[in-house]
C-alpha cells in the first residue's frame, strides 16, 4: 500500500504526499480517499505530491480523474505539484497533462 501523508499549514491549502505504488484499485482508493478528505474539510487547494511514487497505473489515473470532479463541484482545485519521472511519463502518454493541473515548477 502507498504511504500517504496529509499536511496542512493552517491555510486553505492541504498537501497530500504519496509514496510507493499506485497500481491496484485498493491503492488508488486510498489515494482518492485521502485527497477527498482534504477537499471535504474545506481546502480550496489540494496539492498532490507524487514525487515518491515509483509505479503509477490506470487505477491511479482513474482516482485522480474522479477526485478532480469531486473537487470541482466543491470549489476546490487539485494540483499535482510533484511527480516522479515515471509518473510524468504516464501523464504525458495518457494526455493527463491536458486534464489535470500540473505544476512542474
């Protein structure tokens, strides 16, 4: 299972840091639930850091797309603020760079 840490600095921004693998439905569900929890607790922005993710599959992609819709309905923006080289490649190949907000700075 991935290791997931949610951080808050007291503002309306939350950071969800994911490390490990996100390839199976149970792993993706954990990521989805962690991000949704941050969204539902009033965050206006949720930054998802995938720098420590070494495997990312279709279940992870689906989780990010589902959470994006939930966040939009609640007036929250989900931003991928860090992605390992492998995850960036998955985003490029699947055209997720067109659908997700990705901050590569």
